[in-house]
């Protein structure tokens, strides 16, 4: 299981905003000043995650027999690569070397990718859909802390992920076989812990006190609620 990220030196605290639970309209500001990461950590982690999703999806193309499925995987991989390149562009636009900014997060994020790689292609497709969905949501929430760069990052992360065809493949499998439904439902639940560790590790302290936990709780509750909706849309129990 993935543990904690390498911690870079961080400048002054920022503010994280997130829509409050159950509020589909006006966003409320959530004080996260002592918890939000510095912008290098934010961009470096987000960029390397997208590169990992591109690599994982690309690896599935060769062993997949159906041409239509190969095409679906290539589209999803391409969408992840576009997000990666967009975030790399933001890093370079700040005058930084993208490889230097991403490098501290290579080892923990590679470990996360190994931990969430399924034994079967459908499990791995579900892993990408679930973990990318949760972490894109998390980084979009974090993005409001970083001014114009954050707004640009949110637009990149919020772009079309082109994973609907993968979802359709998963749904077709579980509709045809209840064993797939049970297996993938269990796998989807197992993904949550590792993914929340990655999100939590992006925050400033390595450990959170009771007050910090109260600040984090609404954010993580929203992530879990969105996860439940994604699972439910596929006919899987969260």
C-alpha cells in the first residue's frame, strides 16, 4: 500500500475551497490554510499521476484482442497524456523543470500504481476510472488555492477523460456475469483506501490532529460520495 509522499519545503499557507456536502450550487470556502501543499507539490504530483494513468492504459492495449476495445483504451490513454502535457506546460511556464518537479513523487506514485493494478484487465480499467476520478476531484478542489495557475490546472484536469467506453466494457461484463459484478464491486471498495492515502499524503502535515481532521472530513466525504455515484452508475456497490 502506498504510504506518504516525500515532503518538499513549503512556503506560506494557502486556502483550499470545495463545494460543501449536499450543496449543488454556491461553493463555500473551507479553511485549509495549514494543510494545502505548495504549488510545486500540487503540480508535480498531479502531472505524474496523469503520466501513470497514460502508462497503465497503454499497457492494456497490446493484450486486448478486440480492435474496438484497443481504440477505447487508446482514447483514454491519450486523454490522460493530454492532461499530463497540460500540467507540464504549467510547470514550464513557471520557469521550472518538469522532471525536477515530478521526480520526488515518482517512487510513491509508482508504488500506488502497482498497488492498484488489477490481476485482470477489467480490474485495471476499473482502477484507473475510480482512482483517476477521485484524485482529479481532489486536485480540482486544491486548485482554487493557486490563483490563475490553479484555474488553468482545474481546466486541464476537468477536461474529458474519454473513459466512458471503458465504463461500458465494465458494465457489459457485469451484466453478463454476476461473478464479475461481485469481483469488481469488491475490487472497487479495495481501491478507496489506497486512493485516500494518496490524497491525504498531498496535504502538509504527515499526521493530522483533531482540528485538522475536522477540516479534512468534508473534503474526503465529498470524494467518497462521488466515488459511490461512480460505482452506482456502473451497477456496483460502493
